[in-house]
């Protein structure tokens, strides 16, 4: 059990935890904007709040990611309704995708979804994500796929989303985009950062026209195990701390 798995004991503890989650999620919105993974006012990043009721923090529909602050995030219930009255509303497609995953995966504290150019390109390729480079090998055998059903506004699609995701940490929504989950907003962000980079490399490698070299399966599996066991060269906690310093330096108002 991690610190994020411990439920707040008092109202004061809950308020402090909600503020921490708001600031962490707002930082992720700013970082996604900084690394140019946004789609105007669309897409969502959500974080589930502690407590027995499945409520989660979500961006208000209409704000750019670069405008998101801790206090501007809204609280939404599994019914898709705002918990408190306010001037904002919720994008129904965002509610369908995010609520389906939050309600079915205890470890999916954060769900991050993008429509980037490279992500959508790979989502349109029949073979999906290829093991072309070290960045993609983090996800070897750990990528789920979900077929496109149109804009996600039908509650019926939720069960298929959940079934297709299974226990995987990332999913490619075919003809649509990318999705990552994490126990924390930072974990979901770092997974998306590297999944996006892997897609960018794949698009560029395919565009080069030269024959591709793929590592043998046993090497791919070894590398994936290294990443899963934190034996690889990345140090997630150090990387996330660095990202928070970047957000603090460039976008200090995210905490407001």
C-alpha cells in the first residue's frame, strides 16, 4: 500500500488531500500543454477523489489546458453531474471514457486521454505500437486496444472500454488517440509522455522508408521486465519531481 492508497481520516485530512490532488492534476494539465499534447478545449485528465463515492476531478469544458488551475477543476460524480453548482459544464464524451475506467480499476486513480498527431497516426496503423525503440519497449505486451465506435457518448460503450483495457496501463483507441492510467497523476503523465514519444519515433521511422529492425521477442520481454521492475534507466519519482519543478518555474499559477 502506498501513501496515495490511505484514505483521509478526518475532514481536515480530506481537505488537505483534495488540495494536493487538485494541484498535482493542474500541474499535469499545464505540462501536457507545455509538451504540445492538447486538442484545444477537448480531451480530459481526471483524478479520482478519496472516499467511498466514485467522484473525480475533471477540467471544466471550455478552458484551455494552459488555463487550468487547482481551483478551476470541477468535481463530477459517476452520474456525470457536477457535485457543486457553477458556471461550467462537463463534456459528455469525457465523462463516458473516464468514469468507465475509474469505476472499474482501483489502481486507475488518474486517467489521461490525448488526440495528438503521432498518437492518432499510430492509432490508425493496423499493427499498433511496434517495439522499435527503448521508449516503446516500456509498453511491450502492456498495450490495450479499443476499436473506434464513434464519439464516445453512449453508456453502452463503457463495458467494452473496460473489457478491452483489462489490467493494462495504456490503451490505444483505434482511429482516435491514446490513453494512460496511473495510481497518481504523475505516473499517468510520465506514461503518456513516453507513449507519445514512442509514437512519434514510429511515425518518423516508417516515413523514412528503410527496412525496420525489431529486437527479438526475448529482448523485448527482458526490457519490458526491466521497466516494470524499475531496473531500467528511468527513475519515475525523480522525473516527476523534475516535471513539478518545471511547472513551478514556468506556470506557478497552476496552484491557485
